[in-house]
C-alpha cells in the first residue's frame, strides 16, 4: 500500500521508537504532562514482562469486577498484592552505584559515537541485574543497543566497564542528559533506577565525502600578507635568493656565511607572499509556502547543500586557502578560517548548527561580504535554485572583480536555466539526489 494514501502508516513511520532512553518531549504524540508521565511509566518503569503482567492484571480485575462469585476476586487480589510488593521493592533495591562516562563531543551524521562507561557498586547490598541506559536522548540520536547494556551483578567495591553506542542520524547541536542505571530486581516487572545527570553538548557534523578536485576560478585580487595574516607563527615574506648588498638594504638581511665566502656583502632577498582568499556562501532559503512534497524536497536539498559546503571547505583547508564562510539561517554566521585562524572543525561547527531560512538570505549576506570584496579573489555560491534574485546577486559580485563559481543542489528544474549564464560563470553543476548519493569526487 502506498504510504502517501495511508496516513496511519505515515504517522507510524515518522514516530521515534518507543525506547527507554528517549526523551518524551521529542515524541510528537505526547505533548501534555499527563501523557508524558504515562509514556515514562510504560517505556521506562515497566519491563517487557511487566507490560504483559499489567495486561493480565487488568483482565483479572475486569473479570473480578463483573463476577458475583468470590473466586473471581482471588486472581486479581494476588496480582494486585504482587504489584504493591514490587513497588515497595523499588525503594529498597534502588541502585547504589557511581557512574563515569567518557565520549567525544563531535561526530559526523550517520556515524556511531562510542561512549565508555565505568560503573562501581557502592552499596552494601549486591547490585543485581543492573542495566545502563542513556537518559532522555534527543530524537535523532538512538542508543545501540536500544534497551541499554546489561552490567550483570556487582558486589560492593566491584566495578565494570562497558561501551554503549549512540547512532547520530542527523546533523545538529544536541544536549546529552547523562545516563541511568536500572534494575528490575526482584520480580522483573518494575524498574528502579538512579539517574546521573551530566549535561554535555554534542555537535553532529554534516556527513560529506572529501573532494578529489575542485575547479576553482581565480579572480583579479590576491590577499597580501600570506602566512603572517593567516597565522601568528612565521613571517609574511617568502625567501627568494641572495644578491649583493645595495645601499638602503636592511643590515638584518645580511647573509654572513655567504659574505665570508664571497668576500663582499651578500644579503638575502625576500618577496611578499600572497595567498588566495575564497568566500563560501551557503543558500539557506526554504520557503514556508511550498506544498508538503516540494517542502520536503527543498529541505533534503538544503541538507545536501550543507554537506557540499562542508566538502568544499575541507578541500580548501587542505590547499591552505584563506576561507570566509557565510550562512544566514536565520542567524548570520561568518567565520574567517585559514591555518591558525581557525581549524576545519570550527567551520563544521557552523555547518552543524545552521538552519533553514524562510526569508531570502542575500539581503543579510551581501552587506557583510561587500566589506571584504576588495580582498577576496573567488566566491563559491552553494545554491538551492537559480532565479532572478540569485542571478542578480552573482552578477553583482562578478562585476566587482571577483571570480564566481556556482554549485546548485536541486532535483527539479531550476526556475531559470543556469546554462544561459555560461559565458560569465562557466559550467554550473546541478547536483541531484541520485548523483549526490553516488558520491561527488569532482566539482
């Protein structure tokens, strides 16, 4: 059956799994406090055995409530008494442990984040059937295994080390809320737990494949200063060679070894180093008035555009370019990176957090980049469409003396054919979903 014609199947596929480690605030059906409380009881407090036993208890109580025979109340009384004993055991057998978790704070989307956990038993009583589970995981992050990791039984002073995986399905900035140690002892129908709140930020980078080649046009401007501008270490001049001393030369440039060998003053000659400064502009415009299908298509294209911007930034970082990245979505992000000014991780930090923008971003970006155009040689525009607004923006950059490369991420045809501007921009690659999934090695 087609999912588009089955709304119940579409809702089911869009819901996160009913996992004990998930945050109920991210579950779309549970928006109220009462529904979230019921969700926590069902998914976190009841074990799988306890859920079946709760169903059996409801049947026993229902039968006893409709029967006039005394024997009809026996099973419901026994089942209810067992629940009360299990509730009392939750207070007695609450885990008395210490937990330490270690993990990285950055990872790429689609990868598994390993978390090393050490649990030590502190209480006098033996810790029985202990399980460690993430606490209130965000929706795009799944625990592996889903129900946590079994620690077994721990005696007082005994510790164990385990590794749990967090599968990050979508880029973004998330908060991890620590871990829980649970046990279903003694009856295995109710869980009692101890929560270790340790909020830490996790940045999930966009997933990208490194580019093997990027055809980068060169403009008529260079960035003077070279290494000295891009790093606090080193000089801004490159060694060219030696020559005889001339009046006015700096005595500090005298090569004393060459002077002693040649028996006349010899100085080192330097030339000012230049480096290319490249700006990367990310199009974040996703109109809110699109239909459901077109809106999802545009959002998918936006995610691919973020990944392509990451791949372009990675390529230029390996080539020692000085890079300015601009993104307005809806907050304006601008970072200058190159050598010691910023690492690739800082560019990816921005791309992990940038969001779609219902408004055109170029009105915000153009004044910012205009202040730097005198020092920028090339602008790379990663766009989601080619229309009059984007065409005019790119042409304004071109007439000011910078080379422009345009990359379009889109499945459906562009509003305006980008081939009509090949005399100015050269070939304009339009990357669709199929081409992106096959892997992009050259742009």
